[in-house]
C-alpha cells in the first residue's frame, strides 16, 4: 500500500486551517483532480465533528467517487479520514495541526490501496508526486485566504 507524509508550515492560524480542511465542498476549487465534494452528514459533538462525505476524483478517462468518514478531534487538533465506500480498498489519512507562533504546522499522512490492482500499481509509482501536489494546493489556498505574514 502506498503511504507518505508531508509536514508543512503555513502562514495562518491553526483554527482557520482546520476549518478550511473541513470545508469539503470547496475542494473542487483548489484540490488537483477533485471534481466534486459533497457532505452527506455532519454531526458536531462536544469533542469531535463527524462527517460523512463523497469526493469525486478524476483525470482523463478515470473518474470515480469514494465515500469517507471524517473525524475532527477537537482536543487533539487532528482529522482522521477512513474509506467507507468506492474504489479504495483501504484509506488512512491523518492531519495533525500545531500552532507555531502566528503560523501553523500541519503533518499530513496518507496510506491507501485501490481495489483495482493495475491502477494501484500506477498510483504507487506516482503517489508521492501526487501527494505533494495536493499538499501544495492546500498550502496555497490557506495562504490566499488567511496569510498572517501580511499583518
């Protein structure tokens, strides 16, 4: 199963960054290969927010939708994502956020496996490049929306 992690320092508050990551409907505006993002269900609890969402991803002839279960742990400032349907056989995605002065540090980890063996082999080859593009897109979006270095 391909897995990788990236740590980024982003010039915005941890809270703004978390809010942005949880706005799944906005992903098609800035996340590479994301065609659609829909939240089916959102439950705001005392210590957590639970979201069931669908993301449609695609490029060229490939286009598929996967359903995920997202838990934002308010005490740990972390977001955990697991697959509950679609082309993924396995998905473990974790975001951990820390304040660093006026900026934030985010550790983004992904481990996944596709059901389609051939696509899985192709994805494994280009996974780190794709993950970097996605992480860079989140960083760029956060900087555009919330850059604290301008203040």
